[in-house]
C-alpha cells in the first residue's frame, strides 16, 4: 500500500486557475439555464413548504432524500465532464448533479436557484497529524496516530487557525457572477465543518486501540484531551461568528440527513448577520459505537454539549445506533433531528422519539451496491421502517446515503426513490 505522510498539514480550500475558455463558459451557462428553469417549477416551492412543515414537526407525508455520495462517480463519470479547467469541472459536476436530482432522482430535494461559492481558505491542524496508509479509490486504510504519549504530546497540541483568502474568494465570486449572474443567484456560502462531534479528530490523533484502553489506563488524560478538542472547536465557532463567516444553513443539507427549512430559524431578533443560534448544529460519535452508554455519557457527550448549546436547533447521530444512548442524548437542548441508522433498534427508536423529534431513518446502502438491486429486499426494509414509525406517530424522513458504489448501475438510486414513494403511497 502507498503511504501518505501528512505531517504538520494544512487543510486547504483553494483555487488553482480562473482561466475559463469561452467553450467552458458556454457549457456552464447552458447547464445553469437548465437549473434555473427547473428551480422555477411550482413543485419546488411545494417541496420547500413540505420540508418547512416537516422540520417544524407538523404531521405530513414522509419525505424522501437520496444522496448517492461516492456513487455520483458512476452516475456522472469523469469522462462525461466536458470542461478542462479544474474549477470549471467542479462547477459543471455540481450543475449536472442538480439536473439529475431534479429530473431523474425522484426524491424530495428542492432545486434552488442559487449557485454557492465557498470561501477560499486554509486551516492548520492540531499541531500534529496522523500518517495515513492506503485509502486509494475510497478503499480501506489505516493510520499511525501521532499522540503516543500523553505526558509528552498533550502540550504540543494547538487550536487550528483559519486564514481566509478574501481576494481569491471575491475573484471566484465575480467569475461566477459573470457566467451565471443573469441565470442563478451567486452566493458566497460554504460549510466549515461536517460534524462538530469531536471523536473523529480524537481517533485520528490518538488511535482507536489506544482510545479504547484510555478509559481504564488514562481516564484523566483522556478528559484533558477531550477538553482541548472542545475548546478548539468552540474557538473556531467564535472566530467564524465574529468574522461574519457563518452560512445560513436553513436551505442547506444539515446534520447527517435532511434539509434545514424551518420557520424557527433564524431567530426573531435576526438582523442580517448569521449567528450560531440562527443555525442548525450537529454532533455524532460513530467512532465510539463500541463504547458503553455510561462511558459515552462521561467521556463524550459532556464535551459536545457546550458546542450544541450554541445552536438554534440540533441534529444528532449518523451511522451509530442511538437507542442505548437515548436517555443521555435527549438532554441536548433544542434537539430536533435524530439519526436512526440501519444498526439501531428502529422499534425502540420510534417509541423513544414519537412525534417530538424527526425520525431520520437511514436505509441500508449495501442494497444499492449490486448491479441488479434486490427490489423486494429494499421494499421490505422500507415498509418495515414506515410501519414502525407511523405506529408511533413519528415525523418521518427516509434517507439513502453513504454509498461507496451503486454497482455501476445509476438506475439503482432512481428505483430506490420510486420504491420509497410507492411504499409511502401504500401506507
């Protein structure tokens, strides 16, 4: 396997070239025009309203969302992208995804008349970084964790620092405005994190095996490490809020599934500047799936809680089963969207959530990984999920995500959405 040494790394979201050919501009304009027409359909406003009522916990038809994730490479393969410039290619891919979602997928995702430009920036690491081995082509990998000795290494940790390249960000925004300005609304709007759950950087720094023994061998040091990670994340959030860099995520994908449309955000005193309390927050702890609920309650959740307290509404969980942790997780303030993964006890989760939270049911992605999907198996899984949730008056969303492959058959996602809607119609 190839070994990748990351060392004292800096995460980057930068642009290599803004030199688009006339042909590339015409390709992008054609695609943007298609997106604009699709976004203007009355059904998009209807879907937006359904998501809003759904997130406000009003009873209604279950919502369906499918994100093929790595499967996009099979739906829109690299040789289907016509542009040559790297940035132009990424924009073309984004527009083609929008068109596929709007015309073929068959889920409830809203097609918006926006084109979002992320900030160009760099971000330092925690003062040390792991060495990754493998992982090519989305394959398995392992890593060498750098935090080997608490006494020696804890003092070396530093909070990550973000440096925004405002000039480059503005140049990219102007370029997008030139190409799309009369077709789509160009916005500088990017997410600075996927999760604020802390245990992902924890495991990268300390290693999974070391972490599992730290509960018994180094509990005090583990608490110190979690405190550093918590404070570093809070410092990042403070920086983003103070410098007016936070996005309004009410029309964006939030948590590990679903969208943020709601009448409850931003806050009533909102005055143009996005604050954390105007946003959805999100934590999870998939890496600790094998940890007892009591240890989770002692070593993980108390450090996530100060982060989640900053947000207006919160999502929790991803692939980890939460049924055994619910008595602790339900204490999170303004908790709204709860992940019900394929590895959770969905009957127990439905009873626990009832109508007071969004039952965000993730269906098993492996069913779409074969060239010929077993439609009957898909139908049985969806039917059971709907029956269990509706019998407990849950506010239901059905999600397909975490796909590494679609078995080289893009029709699988289309058929999955069709079957999900058929089962909803048969309730």
